[in-house]
């Protein structure tokens, strides 16, 4: 009788553990870099990036701040010209990037995205984008599904979209700047 109880308990434990999600900061495919995120220098899970104001200019590191003003100050410092006349990001920053927002009219949590994300859920941004600003570079596209599937929503550099529209609101699952 005891052997059956132990076996049943072990089977139940294995079943429960197999149903639990496995935490991995990047949860990407093999060969993709491990995404590390921080909030004011303290490590946070990458999936929490969508709760704050963040930038990925040091990809695979993502730096987050509790307010949009703090993010703007940090980005301004990074983009400020150095004594040589060029910004410190000119060699490390991708040529295209976009700033996304959870709310219309550039409100709510936000993030500067400078690299392609085949699955925005990895950084907490799946199906959450309502407005965006195409910034530097040549533009890019958002996609309905992960791995650039479904409809594409192209954007240009310096394009300001205060609301993506009802058919597209909170529907983007991947992005490719540039």
C-alpha cells in the first residue's frame, strides 16, 4: 500500500512540474542571446520589461527606469555628442529604432527597441502596443504573430503614430526595426 502511495505521489509531482512554465529570461530559440534586464541597475526578469520605461541599446542587456522622464534623461546622456563630435551610441546603436507605448498618444509604459524581436512576449510586450514613434534609421515593421507571421504593419523613420487603430491595437507579437 505504501509503495502505491509513493508512486502516485511521484507521478502527481512529475505531472505538476511538467505543467509549470519554465522561467528563462530570453526564452528564445537556440543560439539567441540571453536577454538580461535591470531596473535602475537591479536585475529583473526580462518578461517584466513591458511594465517600465526601457531601452535595449546595450542589447542583450535592457535597462529600465520607473518613469518616462528618467528614461529620457538616460537616453539623452547616451545620445549626447562626445568631445569628438559623435554620440557614444553611433557605433553601438543599430541604425533603426522605434519607441513603443502601451497606451495611445504615447502614454503608459514605453520601450526603445533597436533590434528585431521574433517574440515580444520574451520582454513583456506581446499584444500591448497602442502607439509608437519610428525614430532613427529607415523604419521597419510590426507583425501580428511571432516570428514575423500574420499581417505586417510597416513604419517609417520619424513616423509618429498616436494610435495604431482598432484593428491593430494590442495585436503586435514581433517587430523588426530597419
